[in-house]
C-alpha cells in the first residue's frame, strides 16, 4: 500500500478515496419517553451509512456507521419542528456525501474528514453542530472500511496513526510528532463504567411508575440499580430550581443507599443566567439530605443556552465545581474560548466527529493547563454499530466512564431483523446478553465489557442489513 508522508512530523499514513456512499434510515421507537431540556423524545429515525473506499492499488472495501437523528439537540430553535430538525440532519448527510464524492485526489482519512467537515459547514451555514452530523458519519464509515481493507482494528489504526493525524489539515496549535506520540500511548481498557442517565420523566422509585412497561427491562432508577449495578449517574436538570431541588432530593434518597456513587449533572442549556444556576447550587449546599449527592458531583454539563454560553463567564461558579461544554462545542476553537470563561471540560461524542475527540485528547495531554478533562457523553447510541463505535472511541481515549442511555430508552436492537441481531450477538458475546427479543447491552456491576471491539474494522465484527432499511428520506 502506498504511503503519504505528511508535511508536519514523521507520520506516515495510507491515502484513500471515498468512491461510494449510500444512506439509509430506520425508525426507532423508545420504550420510555426521554425528556432532556425542553424536548421529549418518543421515537426518531436512526441513520446508517455504507461507504466504499479505494486504496491506491485500486482495492476497495465497505464500512458502516450509524447514529440516531435526534431532534431538539443539534438545534433547539423553537421555530423548527422535530420533523424539520430531522430533515436538517438528513440534509447534512446528503450535503456531506456530495462534497465527499467530489473530492477526487486520494488523501489520508484524517484529511478527508477535516476537508469534508469544513466544506459541509460552509455549504450549510448557521449551525455547525447540525452541519457536522453527516461528515461525522462519513468519517466513521470510511475508517471502518479502511480497517477492513487493511485487516486491522480501529485501535491499531489510531495508535499507529494510520488515520494520518498530521499534515496541513492539523490545527496550528498541535505538533504532529506530539500528536503521534499521544496516539501511540493510548491503551483501550477491557471494560468501562456505564454512567446511567436519569431523564426528566424517569420514575425514581417503583412506586412512582404510572404506566408500566412490561418488557422485562428496568423502568425506575431503583430497578436500574438492582439490575445493572450502576455507580455512575447523569442527572438531567430542568432549569426550574424548585422542581430540580425536589427531584434531586428524591434521587438522592435512592442513591444514598449505595456505598458509593458519582454523578454528573446536565443543564441541557436550560439555565438563563449564572445567577439562576448559582441559586440552585446554593440550595443544594444548604440541604443536609443532599450532602452526599453534592459531594458526588463530578462536573456540571452545559448549563446555558449555546446562544449565551460563550458570552457568559462562570465567575464564582467555576470555583465550586468543574464545568463542561457540550452543545457549545461546535468548532475547533470552542473549548479554548470556553476555558477563558472558566470551563475545564469538553465532551466526546461520535456525532461531533471522532477526529474532533482525538484532537481534544491530544490538546489536553500535550498542553500545560492542569485540570482539563474530556468526558464521554451519549446521544441515545443504539445497540449495534452506534454504541460499539462510541464505546471503542471513549475507551481508547482512556475514559473510565461514559454516559450510556440508548439501552435504557430502547429495547435492544428492536428495529433490526432477527438475522442482523444474531450476527451482532455472535460477534460481540461479551458486549450483549440475550433477551427474549434479541441482544441487549450487557451491564454488570455497573460496567460494560468491550474486549470484542478490537475486531477487524471499526469496533464491529458484523455489518447491518442495509437491504432491510429504507433509503434516506428526501424530507
């Protein structure tokens, strides 16, 4: 395989061309309504991409990626309906695919992904988070295809920097040799802690369940802990202080039964000002029955709307707790800007781009600012390609826990044909356990075992049944 020597550092990486992109979707119905911020999700389509890459010898292979098209996260504009939000994401896929196929010169996977993201954001101005959705899927599927072509795992491709992080597409604040050294030092773990999401509509105790879902899976927080043994939790806040305090007290009453636990709290852009969030934190501090929960808070995620986040210094709040940006992390320079406001953390989400996550990790590991951190966050990653590729990424980044919520709100691989479910269950017996209706994510003692994600390809020993899907809707 011919190699391309990048112009920065000594990194060498193969050059490929993306020669074919097919996009599909499947409707996914949630077993429980998931409320985050002002939105309540009951169903959404999952996008699937099939990408064929060609190396310089003319050999080809296909790879795949998947992601839920979740309304009211990428764009919370109240003027847009959920259906319009989903069409936004479909438009990002179509625009990114067209731009990607126009690129005729072979290049590294990293350069191809960066160029595609830049061009798609240019063609779809106004919301870089939504525009980046399509490029993120193409980048994952192309990497999967390259790994299958080369007969290597995702872990090997990244650690050996065969993805080509370097060259003229590398941001100027990152040294190519330093980047390669960081990548070479990454070591995926055999398991990772699942941080359970407590959505705004989720029952806390069994006694609170009004509409039972009789599918054998847990519904209340109590039942989740009994079944999965979680010790990490993510609590969604509403931004209404009295309601949040009442709910936090009910959550604490359950969590305090555990010998130890850790939580993160997610404002989901629902707080209008630092003073409003400060009032909530002051009430938490003043309540003895919230003392253990307050001590367990690891960080606060994205409290303010992205429209004001980058103009709202945290001030004294930053001295109380670490803060992380998520929705406001929509460009290369976002984290650096947020740091000047008092933030020290930034999210890793495959829907925002695997190379974006890797660059963040490189910056944190090679920088001189202490206390900066990366956290794995979920966007209802579904069983199959989506959750596997995200788990592989956060594990390689060295994260000890990651938010996982897709398994709680969706019953396994319910949207897939039985044969597809069987293929994934057989290829990843450590990751899934068999339920009455197919494989479910296996969480034991609060941890997910992920050794099988080192398979050839990007974290999947199986591919989905594309023929059983609908072509991506034209909206």
